[in-house]
C-alpha cells in the first residue's frame, strides 16, 4: 500500500506542476502530447492511427483532440495523396511555434521535479517502473 500510495501522490503532485506549465502555454496535457508527437516525428505528418497508438488512447479520443487542435489552427488534416480515404495530420506554423515554446519549459519542470534524485537514482527508478509496467502488459 505504501508504494501505490506514494505513486498516487507523486502522480497528483507532478501532474499539478505539469498542468501549470501547459496552462502557461494555453495547452493541456493531451494537446501537448499530440503536438509533441507530431514535432518529433521523422515525417512531416502522421495518420490519426499513428497518433492514437503513440498516445495510447481510443480513436474517439484522438479525434476529439485533433478537432480541438485543428479548431485552434495548431494542426491541419489533409487527405492522403496515395489513399483518398486516409488522413494525414501535420503541425501548422502556429502549432510548431507553441510546442517549441512549451517544450523547454516542460523539460525544465521535469528536471526540477527530479532534481532531488541523482542520475543513478533516476536510472534505477526508470528501470524499476519499466519492469513493473511491462509485467502488467505495458511495453511503452
């Protein structure tokens, strides 16, 4: 119980700090996730299915996220040239600008939150959490 209690409390505290950072950039965690996934993609666009797998959410959830981001002009959707039924999602210039501004602050927040841990402790914690997640069927 101590482990799960601490994991839960850590999630709440860290989540609150990350939400503050996202709010400062007029984003939420879900929007940042989509924008950051598109930004680090090796190609200039991804399909909604690729984004759904990267975010580990349902197709309905990714559609809602894309609708909101497209409304704000942060992503664009276009028909695939090779498959008229397929859709490609790309960052707009505005989307690139906002994610490029939010990312350094996001990384600084994560660094601040992990500041009390040595590099060895961070690696050990990451490995331990990966082992637990994998044992539960999560391979990300």
